[in-house]
């Protein structure tokens, strides 16, 4: 009866794993598929062992039943000894060394030859009865050559031992114990069975190993994104670490849904998740269409990674082009038409991205470093260009800029229509890198916001402008104030007010000598903290401008509720002023703001005709290349002194 209990336990454990994987649809990658295969083999093996144990317990042992017993034992031996090579294949997949089966044929032979030896030995036993036989009275008896089966199985167990030692860097210590437990568990079970004939523990030993692996190591619920239906970010990090550890050659198609944030906001969580799942299903389907095995991961924030072996570059190019074509087209989901904006890039690994950390960093930022294109981008084609290298190294460039004092403040003069002179300037930060030269703010500001370095940059801007205002050159220039841009992250800093108070005290700057610029994005990002900072600074005597007005969806109620003195029209107003409908909008906007006692500054003025139109409209301040480009500190003071002297004379 103990045999029955052990086999039932093995079946229960294996069925639990199998049902969990199938019900949760965790069948998207090779590793989970191999766990499913192992579960099925152990269930079948335990079922045959359970059936055989019925003879002599519930079914009489007799010559008439001997044939059935022999067949059931033969099937049991075949299935039982196929589980070990299946487990070896699982290890190759789990440890990220599947490619070794192709690269080094010795591994394939090490698996195939012992498995063939086992099957041939069992076939030989059908005719010889040397491994086991059923006596005339129906009793199972081991033959003298049963050791042949275990001799062949020993090769697989030695291979497991070799893999655990050789590729131990790919697994954690706790994982190593559990994956290696398969060998000692099985050896111990066989040893016990040799002593206590009839106490067959092998299937239970295998089932216990399988259960531990599925629930503790592989943990499908952590390795599969249940919403999107692909492998998860956690799986991507683990698999790529393993792959780089063993030098696995790979090809990766990286896909970024650029408008993921707008989709998530406008569609809602449920429909957004359905949209991502639809894309995931299509990505897997396209791989099957071109007969290409891929692992599809959903990494984060609209980013997918599709990984295939390194010898599949041509097919991965085909897959990349199929993905680009698919993402160009809109599709319907219910009553909604959904359009995706995307960037798709193909990389050779590790040739294009030499280390694990480089790959992970690139996965998060590639859509910012690559040019916008409606075609498949091959990383190898652009990776040596100056623009790409600069964008790819931007975080290090920013760090070196901060530590090496490579940031410098420039100032673009602002002309007062009423006073007919230059009364202020906008402070603009510039970065000169020793390797790449001038780095555009359009590149380093978004990168700094993403990395958090914007706090250090913002601190530098505030302090350097305060220092400049304190200089005798500024005080003699007759300039009234300097405008300083506050980033979104600065607006929600809890210590912003305290920081600015300390700087104006340090440099003896009056609050009316600084005008703080905020954007509509900053205003709406975190209204509670932003409003608290703005009103605290306003009560101290600072004045505010709203920058880039007209570039977003202006919240008039928010604009009215905030203490804004100046509204800055974005350059887009200037660019479209010859459009009759746009000009009507401009005229009415100016009239509305004037009636609200707001002053208006127009950015991007580049010719006298534009200056005259906005001046005649009643705008208060003009800024743009018509007067001057941004200048460094000395050139700016010289420019203002010269131009204001000319106007005074």
C-alpha cells in the first residue's frame, strides 16, 4: 500500500504543477514548456507504476495477467528513464545555455546516446528478459542486467553535475541546490529501492524536484506578465544576465510604443492592457509565421524585447520589418480605433551591446537615442555616428559636466516694447563636453529629468544666476531681472522654497531681480505641492511667468488661479501668424490676457515684420534672434550696455 501512496503523491504534485501552468497560460517560453513536458512524463510514469502495483494487491498475480504486467513495466521503464534527459534539456533552457546544444555537439550526443542506450536496452529486454521479467505465477523479478539501465542514466546525472559546476554563475546559490537536488534525490530513491524491494520512490523523488523548481525557482507567476501575456521584465533581466554570463550569441528586436502614456491615460487600464496583449499576441504570431522561435518579453512602459538565437539575423530582420509594418497600421478594439507610434530596432548581442548593463540601459533609453524613423533601425548601422554615441552616453556626459564644471549659463536678451530697451533676459544653460563639444539642451535636459540629474542642474542654474545678479557688471547694466526656468521636478521639490531663500540670502539678491518661469506641464503635474511652492515664493516677493503658453492643452482655470505676471507665447504662435484662423486666435488670446492684466512676451521673433505685428497688437516683451541669440555672461553684458546706450542717445 505504501507504493500506492507514494505514486499518488507523485501524481498529485505533478498534476498541480501541470494544471497551474496550463490554466494560467504559462506556456509562452521554452523553459515552461519543458516543465510541462516533465510534469506529463512524471504523471505517466507514476500512473504506470501505480497500475503495476495493483497486481498482487487488488489484481491477482497469475500467468494470464503476466503479459499485461510485462507491457506496463516496459512502458514504465521507457517513460521513467526519459524524464532524466528531459530534465537535462530543462536545465539547458533554464540556465540560458540552450545555444550550447548547437555550438557544441558533444552536449547533444551526451543526451541522445544514453537515451538511445536505455531504449535499446529495454527493447532487448523484451526478447531476453535480462533486465526484468514476469515469472509464470505473475511475480515481477529483476534480472541480472538491470544495472545497464542505471549505467546509461548515470551519464545524464554526470551531465547534470557538470552543468551545475560549469555554469554556476547563471544561477543563485539557492537555485543551484534545488536544480542539483534532482541527482541525489534520484540516487537516494534508487538506493532505498535496492534495499527495500517493492518500496518504489523514484517517481515521488522526481515529482518533489519538479514541484520545488516550479514553485520556488521558476515561479511562473513572476516570470510571466499576466496582463500582457508575455515573459515579464523580471524574466528579461534574469535571462539576459544568464545569456551574457555564458556568452550566448543573440539577436534582439526592441520595440517601443512611444505613445504608451497617452494610450494608458485615454483608454483606461483595462483597454490599455488589452491593447498591449493584442500586440504581444501579434509579435508571437509573426515569429511563427516566418518559422522563427523567439522569446517575447514585455519590459516596461511600452517596451517589448524579442530575443532569438544569434544565427537567425536574417529572419530577425524579416521579423523586424513585419513588426514595423504592423505597428504602422491602426486597428480597432471594440468601437475604438487605436494607432500606435513606435520605434523598432534590431541589435546583435553581444557585438552591438557588449555587457549586460549596457543592454539593460539601452533597453530603457533606445527610443530616445535613435533617430525617429518609420522603418526598422539596425543598431550596427548607426552606433558609430556622433549623434547616437552622444545620446547613448548622455548620462555619463551629464555626470562629467556636473563634476567638471562644464555647464555654463547663457542669456538671451528680452526687449521691452514700452521702455524701448532691454530690461531682462532668459537664463539658458549650456553644456560643452570635451569629447562631443556642444550638447543641445534638447538632448541633455530630458535625459537629466529621466535620471534625476535635473536636480543638480537646477541647483547650478539657481546659484549661478544669483551669483551673476550680484556682480557689479549686472548692477551697472540697468537690467531689472533675470528669468529662470523651473523644471517639473523642481516645482515639486519639498525644499525648493528653503533652497531659493538660502541662495538669495547668500548672494544678497532681491526677490524682484528674479522672475521664475514655469510650464503648463509643471503646473498640472502635482498641483498641491506645485501650488504650495509657487504661492510661498510669490509671498516672498518673486514673480512668475508661464513659459511655452499654447504648446499644450491650456487649463485656463489653472492659469487664472496662479499668480502669473507674464504669459510667454511659444514660437509656434510666430510660425503660424500668417494663417488667418491662427491670427484670429492670437488676437483674441492677447485681448483676453490683457483684460486679465497679464503681460505678454513673444518668443522666437526673427525679423522686423514679426516684431511690428506683435508690437502693434499690444504685446509687452519681445525675445528672439532678431535682437540676439543667447550669449555668454560677458558678451551679454556688453550687448545690453551697447544697445541700451544707443537707444538712450
